[in-house]
């Protein structure tokens, strides 16, 4: 998951120098690992150690924990976008749900990150808007193909992703991640559709 552009204050993304992009990416990957192991309240010194960078590098890229969590969320939205583009448009929505289930199976940190940031935080609003942009095209394609139920709306999809994530995280030995995904999709897909 490569992050090679940065957006500040709503401006257009500006490319980062390759060395700067590598350090930023190292911080994000280290944060994901440390937060997966220790939770999103883990000491940032642990992230620094895992990334092999200094405190100044961390704070240059992410001035506080919330900024680091927002960076992780932006990285996840990009991952879902890539999943949507990795095949025929008609199947993109299901691929996004599958990618969400896989991520939830491997990492609880991102789910915790969404919950750790105050609901009204401007950065979280931007991440949510980007997520809706990623979901919009696949939903239109799925509706056009008759794959999803006709009353499924764009605003429903983040809740569907949360249901999948929570179900996978909390199912334990009772159900496999694929079974959780199948159960949630039964409520989303059109029973008469072609899927």
C-alpha cells in the first residue's frame, strides 16, 4: 500500500520526494503492525521503533495520533479502491466487501481507528467522503446488473462494511470469515439477481 502523495488543507495532492514517501509509508506500516498487536492507544515510541525513524519524522508527517490514524484510514480507503478496480465493474462491490472481510480478519486496528476519532473530526469526514466515492461506482454497476437489492443505497454501504468487519472480528471459532461475509451478503444481494 504505497502512499506517495499528501493532501493538506483540502489542496490538491502534491507528490512527495521518494525518500520522504518511503519514510511516511514505513510509519504507516509500522503503525498498522503496532496497533494490530497493542491497540490504537499503543505508545507512539513503539511505532517509531518499528518504523526505524525518529520522532521528528513522525511529527512532520503526523502531528498527532489522530493524524496517524487518519493516515491509516486513508490507506485503507485506497486499498478498497484498488480492490474495486481489480476485475469487472459488475463484481466490484462484492470485491470491496471481500477485501473488507479479509482486512477485518487480519487486523482489528482499522476498525478501532474509525471508532477512536471523534465523529465530527474534519479529517474523518474527508475519509468517509472518499469511502463513499469509492463505493458509488460499484453500487451503480451492481444495481444496473441487478445483483443487489433495488433498495440498497450508497449511505447503507458503510454500515454493511461495519457489519462485515464486526462479524468477522467477533465470530471467533463459531463462523469462518467467509461464512460471515456470505451471511451479510445474503441481506445485500438480490435473490433473483445474477451473482
